[in-house]
C-alpha cells in the first residue's frame, strides 16, 4: 500500500514506525526533511502522485492547502 503521512511530529513518526515495514510510506512536513521518501508541498503539486491512504497528523488543519491536495491525491 502507498501511504502519505501528513506531519512528522509525534503521531506522524509513530504512524511511520508502525507502517514502514509492509508499505511504501511517504512523508510530508512543512520542515524540509532529509529522507528519500519526503514530499514537499511543491513536489506533491508538481508530481501529483496517488496514494492508497493519507494519514493526517493532528497538527495539520483540515482546511490547509496540503490536506486539501492530499484528499485529491488519495483513494481513501
């Protein structure tokens, strides 16, 4: 399963640790991360990758631009 985690603080990291072994897990965070599976807002808009599931951390508002874009890019 291809999963996007929005926000990489406490809950985002916990989700990543739980899901990383059996899935393709990608990360969005407003802070630039130096990991291969990181997507910035610009990269999400440019590449428009599709995800089977998007997990939103509590710190990401439902009205945020990145969450609205993620909804478009997700199947669920």
